């Protein structure tokens, strides 16, 4: 039995599978697909799992209403299998204060994936509507899943975590294509490339050449690799004279992280920040900019005069601190503070606040609740326990920082939204991403977060500096090369010069327009192939 005939037999068995077997196959294919994301980056597995998706949509045609409901159900099972192992780490956050939130754990690790799988179901159903019997059905699936993934990244505040396009970001040469077409363009290419082997089971009648689709996919993959390798070789990392120090405290995120821990937290931050990092190091006196992670304090920093005085004593003249902190709104003295901002401060050596940024894109259920007032009336609260939820900022803007180019601040998962980062009329010189992934323990979550933040650097041609409470902190150049890194679950400081930005990339200039053009061309091609039958 030849390889071709064996492959055809496997494909036909998947096409003909129905009932629980069909669901199990989709679930397993989705789960294996999650290995394409960080930290595994085993993207070749998708050459096996995406053809399964194609074959299952082929088989859905035996169902009612042109197979659309069956395809949607298959997509939902595929999505559930993909998101449960990919997002299991969210459950860790519900164990930080287990006495309050542990009962919600099943809803977190199953409910969220079940919701996100609806978008995969939509992608499969839409593909089935435009399905053909030739290789163009691969393009129909790529276009449909790209649209559903884009919708997942925008609907109800959006959650584009582990978008399929991230499979083409490791090795780094592949990621360079994002500088041209962004994440959504990468998503289209990922689905089209990895699903292409499905057509190998097609017959050779009517002049068909089933090997052409996977051959073309390999050519595209090779072209991406060559483009990326050349781009990396032609643009080495250039460093500025700006000296950075990232402090990674590795503070445990638990119910004890409250105002009573103020003295302990400040002592650790101050001591660690001034730690010598080598034989020639003189601590914080060596650096221009000291960076602390998101929500660094269990108190309102600027309302604690002693804490601000300690920061002023720590910083030598000419050195500034960039730090996350919860910020109280401006209210009359004596007013009880019920809500707050999640903010970034720039503070100078005299303890003066030079500028402030308030987080725009808040995390649902972490920083606010949908239908907040109603949810609180029935006794629910978000993980951060801020009554009324955090207050969102009003607009994104770059910030002035002494001894450095203008900085674009991003807090936590604001870095995973590709179309909502740099404003075209306000291009900064670098991006600072402050985060606290301590909620998620030693899991795959922080690795995925770093992978997605790194792609923003490639898309925009801007260096990215990341300070994370428990890691992974890193300095990344504008092509995505990791210049310096401090691993997950470690305490320490990370010293590095700031990489220089490069001129705006095509993606930085045109945004998602190239990806939209690719999608429009794909739909025209698929519709023409379908109507020609």
C-alpha cells in the first residue's frame, strides 16, 4: 500500500466519521494544534491537524442545510480542543484567593474556551458556505478562519490570544513577514499553508494536480524564511546610549498582597533595584531608566509620601523610574475612593511625577465585570476586587521620558492587540510593556504573552521593553531579537541599553490594509471557483 493510498484511506475515514467519533477527532486535532503556540512552537504539527479540519468540512456536506450546521459543530469541537490546553493557565488566577474564587475555576478553564470556540465554529460554517471540491476550499477555510479570528480579537472588547497566525512567528525569520502584513495576514497564510496537504487525497481526474497546493505552500514558507533571514542579516541591532534596568521582584500573587505589606514590598523593590549586577556594577547609579512592573504596589503610590521619598532617595540625579501603580481618581479630600485606574508613572530623582498613562483596554472579569452594577448586586466581583471595577483611560499616547526617545506605554495584555498600539500621528521611539503575570504561576501563559508582545515590535519596527513581576522580562529589538531576558519565576535585575528603532515598517504605515486586500482577493478567487462549477 503506497503512502498516497494510505493518506487517502485516512482522509476518507475522517470524512466519513460521524457522531461522537467526528467530535473526538475534531477535539483531538484542536488540542494538538495548541502545541504550535509558545513555549512549544511545534508548528509543523499543523500540517497534520489542519488537513483534518478540511476533511471534516468535506464530510459535513452529508448533513442538512448544505452541511453548514455540521461544519459549525465540528469547528466548535476543534476550537474547544485548541483553547482548553492553550488557556488552562487562566485557572491559576482563580486560586490566588481560592476561598473566594475557586468555585469559578471550571467556568474559567471550560467556559471561556467554550465561548471562544464559537468563533472557530463560525469560521468553519462560513467556509462550508463557500466550499468547493478542489484545492480552492483551502483558501475558503483560510479566509473564513482569518475573518472569525479577527472577530474574536474585536468582539466584546476582544481576546485575540493565541491567534493562529502566531504559529508563524518562530523561528524569528518567519515572523518578519508580519512587518508587511501584520498578524491577520500571517493568520491567513498559516491556515492556507498548513491546510494544503489535505488536497493530496483528491483525485487526478479533470486535469487536477493535487500536489501543486502543498508544493506552493512550501514555496511560500520558503520565501517567508528567505525574506526574514535577509531582513535580519541586513538590519543588525543598534543600541542607544540609554541604559535601562528592569527590576523583576518575583512577588507571589496571593491574598496577602495588600496594604499591610507596604513596608515589605517597598523594601524589596528598593533593595533589589540597587543590586549590583556584576563586578563593575554600582547598582542603580549605572542606569538612566529604572523600570518596575505593572501594579507594583498594594497601595496608591503617589498618596504615600514616605514611599515617594524612598524612591527619590533611591534615584540618583538624572535617573527616572517607570513604574506601574494603581492610581486614585481626582476626588475632594476625605472622599472615599471606590474605583481606581491601572496606571504607569514616570517619576524623576526628586520624586516628581513627570507623566501618567491610564490603561485603556481593561481585562474582563479581572479589572471589570460586564454589567458591573448588576453583577455586584448578586455578590460577584472581579479578581482584583476593586469595587465598581477599574476606570479605563481616555486615549492612547506616547510619553516623554528624559534621556530616551518618546515611549509608548502598554499595560499587561494591551500588547496583544495589533491594531490598537501605535497611533500613526504619534510614533514613539520604543514600547514599554509593564505586566504582572504572577496571577498565572509557572505556566505556558507568560511565554505566550511574551510571544505576542514580541510580534508588536516586529510589526511596528520598534524596540519593546517588558517588565514582568514574575517574568518573563525582556529587552527586544525592532526585529524581534531578544537582546536581554530574565526567565520566569526568577528574582533579579536585567540591565541593557535601549535598542534603536528602525524606520516605520510597511505594516506600521498601512496597518491592516494589506491583509484586507489579501482577504478580498481570496474571496474573489473562491467565489469564482465556486460559481464556475
